[in-house]
DNA sequence: GCCGGCGTTCCGCTCAGCGAAATGACGAGC
DNA sequence: GCTCGTCATTTCGCTGAGCGGAACGCCGGC
C-alpha cells in the first residue's frame, strides 16, 4: 500500500485506511496504518478537511459528507439504483423480507441498495459492502450469466469454506450455475452465513449479460424459497426490461 | 475553483466537476470545466483510475465504484442509515408513499436514504442530493430544532421563491418553525415543488438537537398529512430512542 | 515531576509534478 | 482525395510544491 509515493496515492491510502468498523481515527493511528509520516499525513488531511472529504472531530478524523455525496454520483450505481427502487420496494412490500440489489466487481459483489425490515435476521450486508460471489445468492446469479472468464477468476482465487454448507468444489459450483441458468433463479442456503438463506435473480442487459442481481434474504428455516422465486424473478425481469428501454448508464 | 494549485485540490476539482446529470465526461470536457491543463488532468485521472476512483470507458471518464464504496463508509451517514432502515421500512409499508431520511449540512439538507414506491409522484430528491432547508419538510423539521445560528444563516443566504407557495418572508418562516416545535411535525405543501407535499419529523439526539429528519412525500392533492403526521412522528421518536441507546457515530 | 503519546509547526532540500509542445488517431465537411 | 478541428496521449527539461526530520507544546497516567 506504499510503493507509489505520489500525493494522490498517499491521500487515497489515508482514505482507504478507514475500515467499515471505524467511526473515527486519530492522526497517529492513521500514520501507523499507512506508514505515511506524521507531518505529511497532517498536511494532506488538512487539505481534505477543507473539502469536507474528511471532517475533524474533537478527537480524531472521520470520513466526511462530501465523500458520501461524491460517491452517490457514481453513474452506474445511481442509474441502476434509481431504476431498481420501485421494484425493490414492491418486492419488500410483497414479502416483508430483506431485499438487496448488487452489482459484480471482480470476484466479489458490491451491494448498492438494501431494504431491511424488522422481521428478518440481522444481515451483515451493507450498502457499499462486498461479499464473495461464489457463496451468495446474488453472486451466483451474476456468475451464472457472466462471461466464463469471470467464473475462472473466481475459481482461481479459491473457494474458501465459510460455513459447513459452502460449496468449495468447482465442479459442484459449475453444476449449481448451470441449474441457475436453466431456472433463472439462484438459491443459497447457509452457504455464506449460518442461519440465513436467500433467493436471487439476475438483471440482464440487452446482450444477455448480468449487470446486477436482486435478492430476498431471510431466516434459513423460514424462508420459502420456492414460493419467493417467481417474485424475485419477476422483479428482475421487470428491471431488465426498464434498463433495456432506458439504457443503463 | 482554481486558487490552490495543489495536486490534491486539482484532483478533487476534477471529481467535483461531475454533476448529477453527467454519466461520463471526456478528458477535454473536464479540462474545459476545471481549467486544468490537459496533460495534468490526464495524469491525475490515470492515477485515479488506478484506484478505481474513476473508470475509463471507451469514450470518456466516469466516477468509479471505489468512490461509491468509500462514500458509504462515511460514519455519520452509515450509522444513521442502518439504525433508521427498519423505521423507514415500516413507514413505507404502512403508507406506500415515498419515504426520506435526511441530515442537515449548512443551509441545506442532504438525503441519505430514500424508499420510493411506484404510487407516488416522481420526486426529484436523490440519495446524496441536496435541497434548501427552508422549503422542504425535512429541512423545516431540522431547522425548528437546530441552534438558532443555523436559522440565521439560512435567512442570511436568502429565501428564494421556488413555487407560488414558497415561504419567503423570514417572519412567516419563524412562525412556521414555532408551530413545528409545538407539534413535533413539519408539513410542506408545494413549497419546493408544485404538486408535491410532505410531512416530516425531526430525529433528536440526547441534547435535543436535530440530527436527522424523516419524511413522507406524496401528491399534494392526495396526501392526508393530518393522518400521516402521527406515523412520521412515531417513527422519528423511535429512531431517536434507538440513537440515544446506541450513540450515533 | 517525569514520561510517553498526542497534534502541530518549522524550514531547507529535492524530486515529483508540471505543462507547452509535439504526436498520432479519428471523423466531419467539402 | 485532402483538410481541418478535436480528441487522447507522450515527451522532457525546469522548478516550486511537497517533503519529513526535528523540535514544539499539551495533556493524562504513573
């Protein structure tokens, strides 16, 4: 995280030093994590604070509002999310379960929208957060309709066992994906987290590639995946159609 | 947008040159907007692209996924949004109208969550977007429970007429805010956009300051604000209580 | 009182960053 | 066909923005 010592990469190293759990970090902690000398970090942060990219608090530094606002302008996420919002809302209303929208990125999926009610289990997913593709409903839905290189990358990166039910054999994953291609729906039963299951469907662009996926998540022992599959698939097809009409940005 | 010619401020100038409508910009367009010489912009963007802060597309540059992910780590927004999600979901389920969560920033409000169904009017608000405080439901709810300096700033910045019903007289705004303080609920009837109304309630921290506001938005001629007011207020009170228990970050 | 860690400031060296100018690639107009 | 205009990209020698070791003042714990 240090080779290129340009101003920019240092500033970005500072920003990415913030991890999901951190609310605020001290200057000293930041210099420790990044290896950037204290005066340098201090100067860079002062400039970032001037833009509200970070904010100075009585006892530390935290990521600022301007960063949040900028991030929301990312066009892919924005266009998709706005188009998807009504479909996700419908799905939530119909099922009262936690609903997700995710996009692929490398071997992971990144969540870009989530509607979580009070009824469902505490899901660890987070808007802007990542999960491996091979062991999540949205991930498998995306993999099944992605160019084959993507799957190769995922397998090459290794399938690590996260729960007793995680699929770690590439052959089994292949079979699962083939089945998903047939049905148009992916299921996941405690493959990423014990006690949680989900049903997901891919959102396809005009060329048949998966650009996103929608899922419903709930308690593994209560979620009736067979009953919910058509709902998720319908929502995904509806969103696909809207995106085809107003080409996604 | 040019005075300090540091690397950092130039990079940020480039990023902030993207406006909500832009999906992607060409290098030439960026140099035009920012006044940054082409080779310089080219170099900076190349480095930003290496971090996925921006992405290179066949014919331009767009804001990238890493920026989105980083923005989601901003702790204030994150903590609030996660705590608020179930309350907003409840509200949406109960009313089927568009639901917002917003925080104050200077004389504006910034939306940090939105659940929009299919029934409501097309609302121009956007997660990460801004609206003036004085003419929106959430804005008035926040102003009513903000330190008085905030109101002074807002008035000093000027109340511009956005629709025939916008309140532009500081005296009337004062009266409105006093009434909001009494009721604990703010209403807005076509003050920011013709045809749209909303009901909002503030989320207060332990010290009685408004840290956020929740609103329900719908068609001005159909939204029964009297009926919805208790619902919004209840949700806001519930969220306030949760935040007091798990102090907001 | 002493010590360790914190944030902040100073200041002279130096190399990262700069940008005018040149290059190549593409498409529209004639 | 050639000629522009506009685009992105590369080069390269100059220089001042950025650097960071060192020193500072402050605080809380032992």
